[in-house]
């Protein structure tokens, strides 16, 4: 895994986790990534 690809892979991972666990707000994973996105519950 390269540093440049890390954020992209994390976002894909976050989306997959959000789909598998709809009860968990996606903002939880986005905040963990440190990306700047509007909080969606």
C-alpha cells in the first residue's frame, strides 16, 4: 500500500463498511479518514 493510495483505499473501505453496516453513520468513517465532507447520518 502506498501513501498516495491510502486515502482512496480508506474511502472505498468506508463505503463498503457503510453498506454492510447501514446502522453506522458514514460520517463516522469519514471523520476517521480526516476528509472534509458534510456529516451525513
